C-alpha cells in the first residue's frame, strides 16, 4: 500500500512543552506502532517524536519556527504513492537546511537548501551508486527517495519503516489535536500546493491563462449587466 506520513522530532524541550506549543494533548492511550492519526514517543536518545499519518507536515512552518526557539527539531515526510520524500532541520527559530526528492519531476530530483549535515554527502553517494546500478539493470527502483529519509533517520534514530532500537511494548502515545480545523485547512492547502507544483510548467501556464481568461469574462459580463441595468 505504501506509507504516507510526516514526523517531527524535537530535542531540548520537554514533551509537555512541545505538545502545548503545538496544541496537542496526550490521551493516555498507547500503541506499539504509530498507527493512529497522531501519536508520539520519547526515543531512547532524547528526541521527542511525533508522527502524523496522511499529512505533509506535523505542524506548519510558522509553528516550527516558534517551536524550535531555544532547541532543535528535525522533520521528515514520505509519500510512497508518488515517491516524494523530504527532511529539514530547525534550530533557534530558523530552518537550517532542507532536502526534497520528488520523482514526479525526475527520478534523480533532489532539491537542497542551507548548511546540510556532515553525513549528507556520504548518504547521497551511497544511494546514487545504488541508483546507478539499478538503472544499468533497468530496474524501476527509486533509491534517491531514500536520501532525505536516511538523513533524517541518521540524525534522530527513527525511520518510518523500521523498529526503533531500544523501544519495546507500546511506546507510542495517541495524541489529540485541540485545533483540528486549522490542521485540516493547513493539510488541504499543502495538498493543493503539492498537486500544483507536480504539474509541468506548460500545464501550469495553460491553467493560469484559462483562469485569467475566465476572470476577464466574468468581469466583462458583470460590467455589461450593470450598463444595461442602468441604461
């Protein structure tokens, strides 16, 4: 079926402080894996992890900017149905770096910004070699998708497709979102933006032209109506 989720890990603030700032609430219900819409766990290495299923972001950028003040945060996102993945790092209220892979643009698409973590180059080289071998053998595999996933996973110690070493039982606590309307609005806007950017340049140009023509037609019709009304 494929994974579709986002996650956020924070170090330097208590779990309670993180939940309060994001408008999340602990329910007391626990699960072995993050199967609920929203759940969280304290990782053995000190990171507080929040996983949100079927969303592009656990929290929007303005919330991450506030949350990362005085601490550090790492985000991850995977949408395996269209092979899109991303990761970013935040510290002291600033986004320090980001990596985005979107196979809808190109198989080797990789957009980077900021001062990337030291292990980025070795991770990139590892999966570029794997991709080269796969291409030679004409295997339809997207290894560049793994670059953001592996980078964020190396920093935090969490990958969506693997168990976390040192964690057992039911470590994930289900969270409730006390601001669900805003969350739904953000998610819809993010999905629309992702679909728009997935279009080719000429497609966006054609749609944009049609929107302008439609708007002009409506304006002309409105002006004609009022002129005839008051004539």
